[in-house]
C-alpha cells in the first residue's frame, strides 16, 4: 500500500474471551480475540474439519479460521518453492496478518485487494493477478528481495519498505505470531539468503516442495469412475458463456485440464479442488475464499440444478467430507459438464454433471453478474 492508503488491518476485537472460544462460524470475517497465555499455536480443529491449513487455531491471542491457515500454508509453499529463507515467509505472513487477517479480500482501501492489499494502480498487477494468493505472494517476495538487507532489518522495517503503509507500526508486533504460524508449515532446514546480484530466485528451486500439516489429503473426489472409460470432452457446439466474468472463469479452468492434483496447491502448475476454482474466479477479477470450508458460503446460494449457470461452484462431500461439511468442489462449465481437480491419481478433468448430481449438497454463485443462464446443449 502507498503512503496515501491506510492498511486495512484485522477487524476490531470482539467482546469476551469466553465467547470467542465457542465454535467460530465459517462465515465470520473478523478475527476474534481469545484468552491465551502465550503465542504458541492452540489447535481449535483437527484434520477432519480443517483443510490444507490444518483448521482454525489460536495464535497470539487471536483466532484464525481454516481459510486463513490455508492461505498461510500457501505463502509458506511459495517461499519454499523459491528456496528463500524462512525469514521471508515470516515477513510475508506478518504482512498478510496485518493487511487482511490472511484473507483473500475482494475489497479494501481505494483499490487495495487480496491477502496483502496490493493496489493495481500502484503497479502490483491486475485485479485478476492480485486475487490469486500465489501471484500475490510472489509479487510481495519480488519487491521484498529488492530491499537492501531485508533479512537483517529490525522487526517491521522490511514489511514497511515493501508495503509503504500509512500505519507502519502495525507490522513489528505481529512478527512473533507470524513466526509461530510459519513453524506449523515449514519443512526441512532453513535456506540461505539469496544472491544479492538480482538473480531470479524463482528459478533456483530444483524441486517443488509443499508445506505439510501432517494431515492426509482430505479434499479428493469420491465420485466413482470407470477406468476404462474416457473422460468427456467438450461437445462440438460448446460455447463460452456470454457473461464476461463467467467466460473468463470458465476459460481459465478449461486451460488447466491435465494438470496434476496437489492438496493445498493453487497453481500455476498444480491445483487442489478449491485452488482451481479460486484461480479460475481470480482470472475473472473476482476474489473468493481459499478453501472449501469457506467457499461453500461464498456468493449466493443456487436452489437447484435447474438454475445452474456456468461458473457456479458445486460441492459434494468428497472422500472424507460430509453433507454438512463438504470437502470437494467443482466448477460448472455449462452443457452438463463440470471441471474439477479430482484427486492425486487423476488431476484436473472434465466430468459429466450426471455423475455428480446425486451427491451435490450445495451450489454457490459468485461474481458481480448473474449471467445469462445455462447454455447447455
């Protein structure tokens, strides 16, 4: 953020600590202050109800929901893929905590967007880019690496050098909490500081590393498929929807066919189910939450399959979810087709709507426009 734009920061603390200890609704948009005696992470949910980030936690006397922890895991993922020091992850998570509460916000002060509240007007990228947490994290890191001695600066100074916030004093107090969050996901030893000659650190990674929570994959599809049967292709008369946002989301998703499924991944080389729909709608300039636990409450409910429009999110329980807690999501393409990042053995594929129909437990419509209806053949 530039000097004329104040940081959005987390919302004000809610009332009593005892109230905050009650189960946090998935639709909550704030961060609740709770009783805590240290900055150690206190787990509020387990793998079965958490998602790629391991579920909601208390850290630094605040509750972060499963969606925020999913984004934190993504930030650490990107840092480790670039073989940057752990300090870079701490600085990035600190900034996300201050600017958005680690949420993929589609609004902010002036034109600020996303996890880091980056502004298109200030050269951070297009809204479609900034609303993808992978791009946003890389953009933050790219600017961080131009700050001389960024890994040795006192708390708060590196973040302010990148963000240029109107409230620079907010960063330093959050670094301890950010370090606790990073410790939950960091794998292996620390990395040395990158070269100071301006080299592209993104190319230094010899292999892709992914943060881990110690949880197994909880997001795969459980729709039975005949291994001898080909996955469907687009019909000859398939056309993109006429609504520009829907068309952008659908065309992006279609371009990801064949890419591998990796739990927690949000692109560009691999996806899990929620990461695919997040990236698709980000390509349309629409920010949605990071994981299925929050995506199932995004936008507006669609009452039944007869009212489907391209770009709608379709939710099923998945391999380890339930009708009340669906853990798998696909994107409706029109023409009775769905695209989803199915599972680790299948990747991103097209599937017929009929294969999902009996298992769909929720339909959500996101985007500013309601579109022009379903152009199914």
